């Protein structure tokens, strides 16, 4: 078992030549509500408060987040779009692994109890260090 981001599934399957099953993060008590997982957009679009063109920047960010055309270009290669309408629109044309990720996420949240929490506005302090912590945990690599 290893920790990978969902958008890496297609590459992992291609590299290993096998179908890989995604699992939710384990917990000490086995309750999914305690695993601390949440849907996290891979891209947090932003613009500097000192931008010389704040309206143009806002228009561009809106395009990246809400445009079906941008969704069709980005697909799920960089993670799931935060706009559920864009996810629904691109899913039929996405790769097999992308469609499976969308289906798995939907299945986990359809009447199966809380699998993931609400998305945080931004990662918590130290959130980017999860891989380092996971790699040095006791028994890692066993």
C-alpha cells in the first residue's frame, strides 16, 4: 500500500500494467469519519492583491474554475474540478481511470456515511508535509 493522489491513478496503472483500487485513508478505529480526509482541489487559483489587472485576473480564474471549455482541457489530470457541473460535463470524455475516480468518489458519498469532510479553504499549516510524515512512520515500507 502506498499514498498517491487520485490524479496519479492513470499513470500508475499504465506503469504497473494493472488495475489499481483506491482505498480511503485508514484510521485507528476503522471509522471513516475519523480519517481526516476531504476533497481538495489540486489547483487553488489565486491572484496577487497587488495585480495591475485584478478584473482580468478574476475573469481568468472564473474561466479556469467554471468554463466547460477549460474543464474539457484540464479534465481530471490535475485533480477534480471544484465545480460539480464541470465534473459532470467532463466525466463522459475523461480517461477510464478518471471516470473511475469520479464514480468511486460519488459511491463513497452516496448514503455510505461521511467518507470525507467538507473541503478546507486551504491546506492546514504543515499539510504539504504529509508524504514526508507517511514515509517515516513506523513500519513504512514493510
